[in-house]
C-alpha cells in the first residue's frame, strides 16, 4: 500500500468532520434539548447551592440563544473543515510533500476548531467559568475532555511524515 500514513491522516480528518456533521445535525434536529443544556450551564441553576461563583451566571435568554447559535455555527465550520480536508488529503495522497502539506491546513484548521469548541468552549468556559462540573444533570465535561484529547492527538498524527520510511529503505538498499 502506497502512503498508508497519508490514508490514515485523510481518514481521521474526514471522520472528525463526519462526527462534527452528526453533532451539528443533532443540535439542529433536537434544538430545544441542546438549547436547554446551554440555558442551564449559562444560568448556573444546577450548580451547588450557595456557591460563590453565581455572579458569573447569565440569565438573559437572548444570550443563551446567541451562545447556542455560536456553538452551532462553530460545529458547522468544524464539520466542513473536516469533511473537505479529509477529501483533499485523500485526493492528494500521492502528491508531492509540498502539495500534500497545503491540504493538511484543512485538517489543522478542523482540529483547531474542535479544540476551540470542546476544550475552550466546554472545558474552560463551560466547566470552569460557569462551574458546569458542579451540575449532576447538565455537565458536558466528561464528553468534552476525551474529544479535546482526540483532536489534539489527531493533530499530532496529521503532522507526521512518511519520509522516515524512505530514508530507512534507502539505507537498507545501500548495504
């Protein structure tokens, strides 16, 4: 098989985009359930009673709506970057390193968007700023952390090159 690493990279970028598409579709098809999640996290109404962080709570419905629409738009961008990037990487799997590297940008952008959504959005802002971790019913931290770790791992995988194979093979044939 020629360029197995490139095939794996294209697959992981595309799979991330497909995941993003399914998340996006879920948020659009079941808008109210996921809107309730945003509402409860931002209003902090299910955090520990009497906690000293309640001054951070946002109880304005228009902010919940804007926040939720922002999440949906970010998921749409993530999905598009991943799906387009996966296809571009697959189509350029036999291309020169320079041409393949230009296609990698789509994957890096997808993974960066994934980290923005699930690490910055859900872990940093949701879990820490809005104390989502205190809620037993509206807590997305346990879902977001593995996703953030996955996108970071996939970004490292995307950065790998197959050049070491050719160098090893050249050295083997020289002996």
